[in-house]
């Protein structure tokens, strides 16, 4: 496979790859991610193959508009406060899936992230679809935060790599909010205390 090297100003080429069941690597404000359209079984399976990812693990859905979260997941008042305070940002929320929604690989819950990165948000707007995302690394290896490392690991294995800079270098906090229970699956820049403070804020 020939991997195209892209800049964020090559958005038309990146969009074409995504809309044609391809996988790209791209920088966010936290670490590099791998992404594809969220309704493509072919691309979904390709991400698992190149990462060596456990098939039992689902992928996060990346959105550009926080108003779309309630279209996919159940959002109570406390969760809405968390969303309003920390999204866009370095937070992945795992929420109960709406009863009438089907997402590849998701059963009862879905992980949702909105990046605080204008280039990625513009890419999402341009394809007019949600994206599946996961950190750009091989499973059980550290997340990658620069272009050279991503190129070394994924060149000739995915369809495109977007060259760019990240501003953080720490993967997002992954937090589940189900039935008023807040659970941290991965600690990142946003702490459980901060999330609980927003959730229970009067």
C-alpha cells in the first residue's frame, strides 16, 4: 500500500481517503490518531488489523458538534454540564448508547470525543460524517505524538498520514458516565475531581 503524505491544507485528499473507506493518521491536540468513517466496516476492520487491536475493544466516535452527542447517546443534566465545560477538549466520554442507534462495534455504550483542534474539526465538517478514532500506536505500545514516529510505524500500512504538530502530548482522559456513576478508564489531562465538580455543580 502506498501511504500518501498530507498536510491539513490537503483536506480534499484526506476527505477522499476517508469517504472511500480509507484510514488516515492525523495530529490532534493530544496525540496522533488513526481515523476512518464511522459507518465503514472495511475501514473499521483495517484499523484493528494495522494496530493489532483486540477485536473485543470498540473505537471512539469523533464529532465536531457537541449537539450531536445526544443523537448517539443518553445525556442527563450532569453529563451535559461535563460536556459544556470540557468539550471540545482532551476528554473521551463513554455514555449509554441510545436505544435506536446502531454503531459498529458498540453494544450498550459509545465513546465520544470532540477534539480541541480546528484542523481536525474542519476535516470532520468537510466529510459530513462522524469518524472512528483511536490513538496512532500499535496495541500495548505507547501513543505516538510526532510525525516521524507515526511514519515509521504506519508507512505503507494505512492510506494517508497528515503532517502536523500536537500541543499536548498526553492522551485524553477516558471517563464513563453511566447511571450517575463516574469511572475513569484512562487518566489524562482532566481529573476525576474536575469531572465530578462539573457533574454535580449546582
